[in-house]
C-alpha cells in the first residue's frame, strides 16, 4: 500500500473501516457493516472518483451494495457521494437540513478540485435524539450528541462489537474543528463517547484508534477554551490570539490553522451566542487562510 492510498481495515467479522490517508482536508474515513446479505455504509466521500473507489472496496470485501447510508454530519467529504449508492440515506434532521442548505459548499472553498458529477442528496430518513437501525444482521445505534462538530452530528455505535464511528467529533492526528458546532458541546460529546465503552474508535479523519483519542481531543478543546478566555478578555482578535499561541503538544497535528476558526466559535460562546448558532464562517475561513500566508491549505481529494 503506497502512501495516500485508501485502504480497508477489517475490525470484526462484519465491520470494516475505510481509511483515506492522510486524513487531511477532504480525506475522510468511512466504514461499513455487513452480514453478507445486507450492508450499512457510514459516510461517503468528497468526489465521484473517491466514492467509486469506496464502492469498489465494499464489493471487493464480498459485501453487497449498501441498503443504508448513514451520514455522521453534512460536510461534503462525508455526504457528496450519497447519490452514487441510490439507497436510503439516514441522518440527524439538522444534518439533512444543512446538507441541502449548504449545497456545493466544498466548491466554494476549493474550486480547483475535480469533484466529478456530484448531486447534493439529503437524508430520506431522519431522527432527532437517537434511533436504532436493525440491519446488516445487527443493531446499529445512532446517537445525536447535540451541537459539537456541527449541529447535526451522529455517533454510529455498534454495541455488539464495541466499535464506534465518531464522524468528525474526533480527528486522529488532526486538529479538531468546531466552528460550525460548539466548544462546550464538543466536551459533552466526548463524555457521551466515553460512556459508550467502545474498544475501537473510527475517527472522521486519521487512523483507526482507541478511546485514548477522546482524551487527546479533550485536551485540545480545553486548550482552545483557555486561549480564548485570556485573549478575549485582553481584547485580541481571534487571528491575533492564534498567531501569538504556542500550540505545544498540538503543533504537529495537521491543519493547525483550525485554531483560529475554533477561536471564532469560542469567542462567540463567551459573548453568549447559543451553541450551534451561526457565526461568520467567511471571516473564520479568511483568518485560516491568513494563518497560511494568504491561502487555504489544499483540499487533498
């Protein structure tokens, strides 16, 4: 396997993770559960080409085409391939709403990427708190943690195998990103993840890991909260604060520029904005570009 080549990792007899190295912008993970008769897919991919490769990997495993696709949230790297599978799409109600409202949002940020033929497709079946899908020979539990990475996140929990698909509540080796969700909500989501008692953790991006990922993620979120409290009180802008911050143990994580976007969310919450309420994403992405010398880091899809 060459560097950057997607690979399928068998986690149990009936569960696989589909990992797209190196987990940077637009290189998400997916996964599938199958009993050989029916298949449930967790998330898709950012481009037609990558979604076709995911479909081929499912077929190569011996699993039939998915009967269900579950979206962990609305971002295009997890949803743009929905239409390819021509099956029932399931998500939180706010994920469906945001997917349809944001449309081809990745093209606005990274217009030079070859996305292929992408049809924006929201969920056919939605829930608001929790639901269980009885399919692929097992019970697949979907849990909404509240506003965290986004307002419409879903945790996909497989209690029979102690495996959890976190979506972008966890980036293994990458910087967490909660501009469109909530800092305080992210901490609560991590507690919910811990309480499940998972043994194997499939993050939204990065290598398959274990529950220690929750601790690493929490340390970063609390680090951002501390930076925000001091800088906000001192009257510094999020960009000024980010530029002055020593990332310490988090300096080697990918997409470190996300700090400034996370500070935008942290400042909003310090100002009393409700968790998940919209912030100025254009300003935040502009500040991330400024952190990178005036340009966004490339979409790697």
